[in-house]
C-alpha cells in the first residue's frame, strides 16, 4: 500500500526508515519531510496542518495509510477531517481523533482524565483570569517549587518551575492576564512538584487493546550534566535500566491499562501512539504528562529496537485487530545523540552544508534540507546519530563515532548522553 508520513523531523525520518523496510509498503511519501526522508520517500511540499492540501495529495497518490507525526494536526482534528470526507473515510489514520487528542491539547483535560480513572499523577488545581486571586492563595498554601503549566499547546515551553513564591505569583499573572503563552495560558494548571527520575513510555492502541513499545529516556537540557536551557531533546537511550520488572508491571497496571480503558469508557476514539511522560517517585510511577504522538528523539531509539513490521502493526490498529499481533523487541540497547546548530536553543543560523553523511547508517535527519544539490542545516536540531549495541557503552561509542565523521559549521552535541544511568 502507499503510505504518507506527516511531519518533517527526526521522528518522521525514523518512521519513514522503519516503514520503508516493510514488504507491505509500496510508495512512501512524507509531508513536508526533510533531506533524510527524501532518500527513502517522496517529499511533498505540504504543511502539517494544510488538511485540504493533504487530502488532495492522498487522493492523487492513492494513499491508504496516513501516519501523523506531530501533535498539532491531531489537536486540530486531522483524523476527524478524514472521517468527515467520504472519499477519505476508508483511509487509515494513525493518531487519535480531536476529542482524544485533548489529552495533549489541554493539561486540565488530561488531569481531569487521570483523576476520573485513578491514574497516579501530581495533585493540582486549575485557574483562569476570573480566579487569579484563588490561584495566588493556592500558591501561598502550597510548598515550593511551584509548577505552573499553560493549559494549551505551547511548543514545549508552557511549563515553568519556580522556587520563589513572589516569582510564582508574577508568573501566574503573566500567564493569565498577559497571556504569556497566548491563548494556551488562558487557563493555568498549578501542580505539586514531583521529585524523581523521568522516563518516556510509548503505547500503541487500536482503542480496545494495546502494545507497549520499548521505554526510553531522553535528555532535554542543552548542557552536559542536564543543565541550562530546555531543548527539544539532545539524545535518548532505550531500554531504561532502572525499569525493573516490578516497576514495569506497576506502570502497566496503574497507568497504561487504566489509560486505554479510560479512553474507551469516556468514548474518546483513539487509534495511535500514546506517549506517557512518567516520573519515578520512590518506587512509584506517576504521570507527568500525556502526548498523543511519539516523542522526539525517543522515536530514534524506540523504532530501531522494534523487530515487528511497523506497517503490519499500523494495519492492525486501523482494523482494530491489534490483539492479533505480537510485538517483538530487540534485546540490544539503542542510543541516539543529537547534533544541533551553534547557538541552539537560542538564535542560530540555517543553511550550513553538512559533510560526512555518506555510507553512514541510522543518521536520522531532524532539521535538514537540500539547497542546490547539497544537504544543509535547516533547524536547531539537525541530525540524530542512532546506534545499537550489546551494551549502552557500546551503542554510545558507535553514536559518537558516527558524529565524529560529520561536520557542519557550528555543530554541537552533548558528550554525556546516558551519564545518569
Ligand atoms: P511537560 O511539558 O509537562 O513535559 O513538562 C516539562 C518538564 O517539566 C517535564 O519533563 C518535567 O521535567 C517538568 N515537570 C512537569 N511537571 C512536573 C511536576 N509536577 N513535578 C516536577 N517536574 C515537573
Ligand atoms: N522528547 C519529548 C517530546 O517529544 O515531547
């Protein structure tokens, strides 16, 4: 069948890489894709929220399966758009419908969902402009650090953690009254601070049953030792060594199972990936957030560990037959190290020619494009160098060797991925 992947980052290049290995994939397309997807798929110059443009391309190219990478089209209802157009209705869409995508689209919605289904998470309260006085009083009653979250999508920047009460009150004011994050911070969730180590859990569901993908840990800060500004992600490792069998079972019993059952019970149609951001508090897993897609750069270590044919899995999800497919996971460790543009996550330049990519395996493109026949940088995060190894050390060594062969002006990467494991 012909397949379209929506998005243009490292996650989508990895999805294309895995899909292209399937005997069930005829023609593969990416919209808009990048210089990496271009080597294995046909790039279509269509934006991820241009639903009419996507519709036209899907019909023209006889596409039967659409895999949605980023959250924005899902939260804006791309799956519902397909269901609302008769000629698109038979096409499989991997990604939840709009009502279910609110798990990522609204923090308050996600918290209410967790409370309703008794899924362990931080205590919280939500406030709007009309209840800002109560919000300040709530901060006064709770202990620092104060966790303030813009309710809506804020490109990964909507969470602010502060030690100082006065600073937290000012931040609440900026979010609610000055709409610091635009419409996303018209509502603010204030949450109990949870202390522990974080991990990312990925589940694929057809709305009835689920498969648990390999767990991963990502490294979000720009600086070694996990300090400095937040980024989209500087590297990732899978599996996560501190997830014992016992802890895994707790995650499944207390979180995954009630999440999938809760979606069904609430009538929230879900065919796609659920990304559960977890924190290990003592020996207990708690949910930090839900995302309705795969993570980036976690995908770059999760999919290379998947033995099972991804198109078979997606078809099973579409037909609600996921129960009939058994997931096979490679025992090896996967690591990825992200090469970024100089200056990132602050201002950086684009258009730097990249050399040293020839003959290298599993270099996933995050922000690249082709200019006059040359592959050049086109984003803050540029390339993810993924490797598999018998041990984490071996995989990391291979990832770093791959990066040593690559150059572009301003290239930077963290040398300590996996340091805390
Ligand atoms: P989010 O956008 O919800 O993933 O939050 C971004 C980051 O903020 C998370 O990855 C955590 O590191 C941190 N964070 C969010 N909520 C909490 C919390 N309740 N306690 C401690 N850290 C948190
Ligand atoms: N790596 C975190 C995310 O994709 O949101």
